[in-house]
């Protein structure tokens, strides 16, 4: 959806606050004994995010009606503020991840799962912003990601669905240099 300036940048303010509050509450509830397990879930879900990012981009952003039209606009007007509003991404996250895990396994597990996935999402929106608005030096990690994403935007939209990593494109044979 077309976002205003505040809408576009609110992810970078709201997500860190939600993650910090949830981490403080989750770790307090977990206590020292369960803290290592809590951290392990966060790291696992951070890795899980990279696959989620790939699947969402490949199968939702490029195929689901209406969402596809908006994403097509982003492909053409790559610096415009077309994006997902924070309330929508947070709402979907709460319904699909946080609440089900809370009901099934309790608050400690739910807070860890959410912190991992939301950290991944924040990393993704940050990288995506940087590769469209910054001019990273060559060679660098960011330059490689920018180049790969430019190939996806302008040369082959059936390749390079991963934004923050190349791993899943390699696994599913959609990587293109
Ligand atoms: Zn795309
Ligand atoms: Zn893009």
C-alpha cells in the first residue's frame, strides 16, 4: 500500500520497541534457568524468518491478487514508499505466530518465537530500505545483496527472492548472479 513518510518509517521505531518490551517480559518470566532455551528459540526463529521471507516474496508478493499489483508497483517505482503498514504486519504476526504459540506453549515460548521472527522482519525491512536508497561500496555484503535484488527487480523476477540472504535461492535453485 502507498504509505506516507511516517507510515514508511514507523517499522523502524515500532518494531524495536515491541521486540525490547517482549524480550524483557519473556526473559523475566523465563528466569535464569530457562533463559538459554529462550535465546535458542529466538536464534532458531531468526533463521526461520529467512525461509519465511523467501516464501512470502515468491508465493505471496508475486502471486496473490491485489498484493501482486502493489508489489509490481514496487518493482517499477522502487524508491517510492509502497510497503506494508506496521499495523498490518504486526497484526498478521500476532494472529499467525504469537497468539497460537501462546495458547499452545505459553508466554515464554511465544515471546521468544515472536522476538526471533520480528528481529528477522526488522532486519529484512532495514536491508530492503538500504539496498534501494544507499550506495554501498564494492565489494561488500550490502553491495552483493543490492546487485542480486536489482537483478530480481529489472532482469528476472523469477530469481533472487531472498533479500537478506542467498541461501534459500540456492536451495530452491532460483539464484541468479
Ligand atoms: Zn519481487
Ligand atoms: Zn525491492
